[in-house]
């Protein structure tokens, strides 16, 4: 039986827009923070979390959300994580600058307790390390003058409530596309090369006969050389959060990849098992 995985279940009613009013939020969504054997959905990766076959890999970006309303914050987190993003969610700007270190984008509510979102945004824009951080401002202020104020204070985009979760995700992704460099067309690690455009991998110039999922896993690890991922993380990032299989699926694919790569599990040149943690792609210099 697959290892239980924690799931958040949304129950949708007729209302398509979850951001109607805070008082009517629970008429649209319910939280079921329960442990189940597998997600209740079709056995396919979610289109927003699966890797793009032969293209740029998703699920790599880290987004910080600052929203004081707990229910709204939880659902924002849910939809952004559902889209394959890593999310840090905060109820106020306290600790916000620290949370943004290493992040790729900020979703910021205007009306916050203590320091306003606008005040925090001004601080972000004066920080030498964070001033180029993409920022999406959320607010119920619909007047043109207020939208202009938000944009002139440093917001890259502005989303007025009510809005749909789909539009939120689309706008965040658009910010990320504009701000992040493209993944190199060919990833290289010693004799291993992974051509993202052609969706093929080679070792020493010899093409490997990989299945789609084997290529997805190899490309993901090659893009994150040196970083250790647990089996659960690899399932979410490569297979998608809706995949019904268990962690043994990852082990089987790693075994198959090692056979393709000519890798010795005892002295791995590429795919290393980190005991008690998961797998990583070794930097070639460290394995030589």
C-alpha cells in the first residue's frame, strides 16, 4: 500500500470566483487536512505541476505570500503549490525580508496589520539584494489612483479582488517568466548532456534510449546538480502531485536510469543515494 500522503481537498460549489468576500469564503471551499492513501483524482500529473516534455521544467520557483487573512492565505498557498511552485506564506511583513532571500517572486496583500504591504514594498525596493524581486500586489482597492500608487511604489503587477485563482497563478507565472533566465538548452555534467529541446540525453556522445518519465527524472536532477530530493519531493516535482503511485516508483526509475548511465550504485558517478534522505545528481568533479 502506498505511503500515506497529506492532502488538501477543495470542494467547489457554483461560485467560480473564490475571492468574492471574506465572509462568504467557506461557501466555496472547505479544508480537509486529512491523511489519505492517495490523492482523489485521475492518475495523471496535474498539467501545472508536471514537467514540460522537451521544454522548460516547472515547479522550480519559490514564491513568498504575505496575506493576513488565514483562510485566504491557505488557499493562495494551495493553488500556487498546485501549480508546481514552492510557497512560503506569512501573516504579516515580520520576517518578510528574510523569507525573500532566495525567493523568486512575492505575492503581497496591500492591507496588512502593522506595516502595510505598500510600506513593505518600498523597503523591498530599497534593498540591494531584493530590489529586482517580481511583486504581485493584491488589494480590494479598485480606484485607478490607488492602482497607480501601487505600481509606482514598485509593484510589477496588480490584482484587484475579487479575482480567480486561475488568474492569480497565470499572473505569477508571467512574472516568473519575465524575470528568470531560461533553462540552458543543453544541461551538462561531465560526460552527461541533457538536451531539453530535443528531449534526449547522451553519455560520452552516445544517445540513451530513455522513456519519457526516465528523461523527466534525469533532466530534473541534472538541472539541480548537488541538491538532495526525497522520494516524495521527486514524486511531486516529476510525476505531479496527483500521481497515484508510491515512492517505490522513484526507486525503480533510478535503478533504470543507472542501468542506462552505466552507473555503479556502490560508487555512483551520477545518481547517488543519500541514506535516509533521497537521491541527488552528483557534480561530476566530485565523482571523478
